[in-house]
């Protein structure tokens, strides 16, 4: 059974703090790592898809890195803002007939103004 | 920006009844998915659909579940005889591309909260 883990489960930071989360995934037969931002009562919003070892992606103040050899990805938020408050989900895929995603439990970020 | 839409947003059904959850994927997308999240648990894959047939399904997706794309735009998930443990948030997703499908994000709808009484 493929298991994706995220840490921490939740994080409370002050506005302006920088923060990072970890996603650990099985590296055998790995194809891609997805990061999503999920606000309550909305749909998960795709942030990044990464496939290659050493990949780095950036979107505004948010960036992510990928290590496929050891099976982890980091998501960084620089200068957190209250509007960054959300659950951040990672999911990995392993090829096969389709691109089914195996999700972690998510990291709940709360940014205090 | 195109988005995946799901209806209804909340469905309350008696145990044993049939329920149909509806989704309209993004129009040029080729792969379609259903996932669900039971309260307090991880989001889990149910089924994927390509070229008008199921391409992969999980162990959860037993004979009580079915999917179809009846008219080229809607994508539905049917549960024939609902059980209490089917209560969950159900998400539809779609992605474009075939050759590059592993590099494409899946775009999710807002979900349907299914409550079985």
C-alpha cells in the first residue's frame, strides 16, 4: 500500500513569517508529485506538478522542491499572508493506466495578522 | 478560467437508496476522475475514466458504484444502494493530455457532500 505523509499536521504563524512543509512519498516507480492549496468550501487549487529529481518550481511567494531519490518534497511560503491560510495537500503518482493520485493528510496553515 | 463544476453541493439520502452525483469537467480535458474524502481521512482515489471507459478503479469502487459520461459533457457517479459508510465528500477531477498526462495537474470541482442517514 502506497503511503504519502505530510508534516506538520498544522502550523500557526504570524503574518510575515516564512514557513515550509514536508511531503514524504514512496520513491519506487515514482512519476510525479503534485501540490494543491485547499481553502474550506472551495476546490483544491493546483499549485505545482514536479517530475524530475531536483525540480524547483515557483509561483509568487510559494516555491517547491523535489527529491525523487529519497522521496520527499518541500513547499516554502515566503512572508506568509493571512490569505495563505489553507490546507496544503501533496499527492504522488506512479504511472499505470492512469494518473491516479495518492494523497497525504495535508498541512493546515493558519496565518495570524 | 474554465473550471470543473459539481452538483449538488450537498446530498442527503436514506440508506439503501440510489444516488447520482454529477460533474461537468473542463471541456477539452480527456481524463476524468472521482475521489472521495471521508471526514478526518485522506482524499482517496475511486475511479478514472478515459475514452468512454473505466481505465482504473480502486478496491473501494465495487459493484455498487458506476460511472458514465452520457452526453459528452456530464460525468456521473452512481451509487446503487447507499451505505452509512458512503458518507463523504466526493470530488470530480479532470486533466488534459494523454501522452503528457503524468505531468498535467488534475483540476478539481468544489465537491458534493453526501450524507447517508
